[in-house]
């Protein structure tokens, strides 16, 4: 079934863009993993013998919500109700553990839990169960034990194991027991045919199928403006473990005579952009751009014509990355608490960042993971003792104390973020060919612990993950689903920014980061190019740039790259041009705010220029005017700002010209003036074109800014550069 919608954006950069998201175009990657379960736990499980002990009459159990087995009630589990990460990972760690408000508050280390669901099949058929787990698991189908895999520190990937089984015609019972040694605890399950494709025409229910027809689903996950509703499918990419995916939300019923058919009665409506696949009972689509609470009636009928209905609602919220998109300027900090010796004054940094328009700053918080993890885990000798005992050394858990930075930044209105500097030589830790992970799993558990501690202690606005990228064919070894899940559960608004120019190989990231510097040029190298367009979730693109004096590299191999006479990259005017150019082209500028070697003075001068001009930069969007070689235009509310400048991006300014003509400008012009000094400029307007006199205008060394005030709200050039459409 093909469904599409269009968003028309008037923009000279996104030329009359019609974004048609045709669901059938993602069909090759469409997944139907099982996300909704009844779970029971947590039970002690410190060894294989304890794990294999039958606690609930495993061959015969038929769970009911709220009814206890071995003293523990069966609970409804669907982590999509409290975690916005788009994945098919069932996170038992956040469900049972104390990190989540309203959780059972159970211990999670050396524990096991059961998960159960009913599956209806139209016929007797051989199937494959594709399972990934952390750590071990046991699997029963209709009371028969099909597989046991005991592990202490296994990392969960999609489709790690394939187990052959058979479904009988009618309702079947599927039971898992999942063991956890430490840290990450969760699993993936997919029921597939012999060809590995998801099964069609089956039904799931967490409640006993006996009795009259009734809708089991009582609560639906939140949606977010312009994001896919729960599902994630990468267009044109064959599903595999390293490619993120998330199944559509599937409604559940019980009783009656399956198969079921779902409908929305007349005069009821799902939120804009979302629709119902009545045959599968799946909710699909992309949320519209208006937040709100949308209530509707859903009806289900069975094969005998019985029908029943229920009222549900979907809350659509503003997407969490909106503030970041509009902020336009922020920065990492390599100095400070994460380095030895510490350098950097948090108060001074915050004061300067305010003058430079920074909305956020990400302070180093995990330098110890780089400096100490490899000494402990990645040496020539492995550490089987810890692998068996399943423990993360205390010195590798938690984070540095960055409270002074948190306090200073927040007091100045700057959002605090965590810069997690991860190690580069990860291929030495595991071998994808032999599947020898060494002690890599324990490192990932340590990282999981660090991210949890950061989220709990500081509720950061963002986490910038350096080194977390899908290289060497091994992005699944990072376990992005589990790492992101714990953060987004504890701090739902926290943005995840992996340092990768990739938009679909790093889990359900929120922002694409494009590392701009190379070893020989800092200002204009590695210019970002936007999102690939394969991911249906639009993401702002930020680019990290690093002002580095060559003193930073004294004694390192990077000094070999320096050309004779090459200057330090500390020219504040050139950095101001970079900032304006990135913002005007639709990107978010991440200008590193590390101190030492003269950077404080450079940032002071940069702030002196930026501060009075921030209204023409921060909070702006690419403007509606035609492209021109004189510079850029951006728009904010009812004002178009012209940035007349020269740069390495082909802009030549207007040196020697007496006038500048721009357009199209719709609406009546109220005033044209130099910015920020307010000097009124003469102009003539005809047929949507505006000719502005430059008499008496002295060019600014960075950007000469002219403000065109228009009565009413000016039409923007659309969103930031989230895609090259």
C-alpha cells in the first residue's frame, strides 16, 4: 500500500521542494520485530545453574497481566511508551532498573527475566526466530525448549542467532528468559519465514486469546513533529544488523476469531501525517508540524464480523532538536576537567560564549575512558577473570566532576552538554572476521555506565560522542540502541550526536556531526554537504571546527604536516566569516571553545564582533532571495539580513559597487538599514526586486550587514540544511 504526503518549502536553496515520503519506497527495509511483551522479574541469576532453574513452570505458563509467578507480577512492557529512541530493542535494563521513574526498581546485575507473548498463525508453518540478546537467553515455543545460549557479557545485535521453530495453526505461546551479567540488558526478536522476511498475516497479543473480542492496546507512544511515528526504515538499504531500523507500532487485540481488521470510524482522525494499515494493525506515517494531543476511536473486527472499539490518543510533541537547529552556534571543549593538567576557567568561558552567541557547550567528561580503558582491557593479555565475573572496574565507571562547568554555563543561559571522547583504535579490540570481541563488551558496558551517570547527574542537553562511527563494518559493535536507550529514558530531551558524517550507520542519532578540520587546514576544509536523504528522520547538520595554534601539536606527528610559513589558525576575522557562512548555508556551527595557547584572546575578539550582530545570525534561517555572488541572505521573523562578504566559498562581496539589487521580496518593505548601527539606506522597489543604495557604506572586514524590514512575517527559506534534495 502506497501512502505519501508533501511539504512544500519556498526556498532558493531547497527549490520549491516537494518532499514525498512514499512508504513503499522503504519496503525493502520494512521490519516487523516484536516490541510488546509481558515480562516477569527480576530473578537472581549469577551462574548457569541458576539461569536454567525453572521458576515459573516454563513449559506450561500462560501469563496474565498483574498475576504473579514465583512472587513477581507479569507486567506490560513496551519501552517505546517512555523512550523515544527509534529501535526494535527491548530494554530490560531501563524497564526494571531504578534509572526510570515508575519502574519496578529491581536490581539488574546478575539477574534474569521472562518475556512472553501469544502469536496467531493462519496455518501450521516452519519459521525462523531471529534473536539478539544481552546476555544469554532460553527460548520456548508452545512449551518446548528450542534453544539455550548462556553468556555473561554478550552485546546485543539484531539477528545474532537464528533458531528454527514451528508455529501451529491458531494461537501459539512464545517465551524467553533473558540473563544479564552486568550493564546492558535487553533483546531483539523477529519471526521470519524460511527466506528471512518478516511473517505476514500473523497476530500478536500479550493477553490470553480466550474469550470475546477485545482491544488490548490502551496506550500509544508519543510522536514528534516531522519525525516518523515510532518506525525507522532506511530507504534503499537492505536490512542488516548495522543499519538502524524500527518496526511500526502494532495494535493488539484478543479473543474472537482472527485475523483482525482495524479501522478508524468516520469523524475520527489520527494526527496529521499518520495513517493506519488496517490489515496489519500498524500505525505508519510521519507526524505533521503541529504539536498537540489527538484523541480518536479505533475499531477492530474479526473474521466472523464481531467488532469492538476503544478510544486512544497520540500526543505529538515538538521535536527535541528544534532548539539546536535554531541555536546555530555552540561548541565542544577539549580542555578543562577531562585533561591533565586541567586548564580553562568555566566562568570566563561562559562569559565569552554568551558574547559569541553560543547556545550550548559540551565539556569533556570521559577522558578516563580513553586513558585507562585500554590499559585495563585492550592489552596483549585478555582479562578472563573480569569477563567471567562480569564487572566493570570502579575507575572506568561514572565520569569526571564537571559540576563547575554545569553551574557556570547554566547560570549564563548556556545549555550544558557532554563531550565523550572515545578511543580511536577499536579495531584492535575485536575482530569482525573471527567474532573475537576480546574485552570489547566490557568497554561498551563501561561506556553505558558513563552515559547513564551523565544523564542522571546532569541531565545534559546533548551528548557528543567522538569516535562513535560505523567504520570497519562494525557499527553494530557499538550497540547504539542500548546506549541511546538509557540516555533517552533518563533525559528524554537529550540530543545524541555521534561524530559521523553518516545519517544511518550510527543508530537513531538526533544530529549529524561533520568533523571539519583536517591535519593541514582548519577554516574551510571538509565543508559539510548535508544529510543523504535515505533516512526519513530529518536531522540538522552540525560541523566541528577547531582553532588550533601549531603549538598544540608540538612533539606530535602532526607537526610533519605543517607547511613552511603556514600560520596558526587563530585569525578571529576568518573564523567570523566561517561562522556566518555556515549559518547562512543552513548548518549549525560547532566552533571549539578550548582554551590555552592564545585562544582566550581570539574568542574575546570574535565575541566583540559577533555580540552586536547576533540578531542577524542566531535564530536565523536561509533566506528567500535568489543566490548571488555578493554573499548570503538569512531571515528572522520579519527581517531579511543581507551578509555582504568575501569568503572561500565563492562569495566576492560588492567592492566598488554603488548599489545592490536583491529579490524576490514579497510584502511591503518597512525600512532598509545598515545593521547593527541602524543607518537608514535609500532604496527602490519594483516587481519584487529591491535596489539599495550603498552610498556612504564602509565595508565591514567580515560581513557588511543590511537589514530589510518587511511588514508581516517573512517567508523563510525552509528548515536548516537537513538534506541535499
